[in-house]
């Protein structure tokens, strides 16, 4: 957590993307959402994808540890907001968007009432292997049955570089989510040529995968 705050304080946020993720655009329909539905974005940073989701007519709920990231999101997108305390979390709230500042693992189901979908572009892969099962278990505890998850992952030889982002294989996705979710792989492509930092670090390959998951068990 200290390292995460330090990265934001020193603007070392190489993972932040300035453009909306193309996979979100391409596979948005898989979430089966309509105007006014609510979507949850865990470990959201200041992702421009959240503003895209707002423009699609959705209500957005995020969670992020860094106040700097949250305040930059509202500032960058010229959105007004209020700040209040909700239990152990700080809530930043604007028009159709709420971002909780604090630890993902302190979120409760009451914070995600009426959430119909989850968008995970960089949450699971931001966590090392020791935390990933805990993350999935907690997500399962706080979302309702039938919620759909659009999950994006990377896979590469983990011994060839230090994460994050960490390598997550299809086998691991099946093991992590298979007990409570139906898992459909939508895409799995080799894309090392578009990852110059991985090439510089001597990584042999990078696979990018997209999954649509649906919670089927409580």
C-alpha cells in the first residue's frame, strides 16, 4: 500500500492509459446493461474508462486507495464532487459516480447495492498471487447473483519480469472463479509487439485475454 501511494505521489503511473480500453468498447455489450444500470470498477485509479462508462449512461462505483488518483479523475474530467465519510472509507461522489477511497477488502455488499456488472481491467493483475484468491473471494461476497464481470488479463513468463502487472493464465482464471462463476473466454491474443517495456525487459511473449464471467452461486 505504501508503494502504491508513493507511485501516485511521484507520478510513476506507467500503467495508466490515456485512451479508453478497446476491449471495453468491443465487448461492452456482453455486460447486457441499459441506461441507469450501475457498474463497479475495482482498483479504479483515475481510469478514463470510468468516464466512458458514464457517457454510456451508466452509474459508476469505484474503489481506489489513492486520494490523488480520485481527485485527478474528477479534475481531469471537470466533474464536481462532494466528500463524506462512510464507515472506514472516504466517499467521493459526483453526478452518477461514487468512488470510495480506501481498502478494497473493507468494502461491503451495502456499498454495491444494485450493481449489475463489474469491469476489471487492471485489478486482478495488479495483485500478486498470494492476494488474488482473497480478492476473488471478497468480490464474490459483495456482489449479487447474476452480476457479470468483464475481466482483462495478461499472461507472460512471470520469472522474466517483476509485476505488477502480474501474469494470470486461463487456468488460474478458471481456478479462481470457477467455483462461483460461469467463465467465457472472449479473446486471447499474442501482443508482445505492442508492449515495448516487456520487450526491453526480455519477456518472450505476452498474451492478452478477455473474459465474461457471470456469478451463478452465492
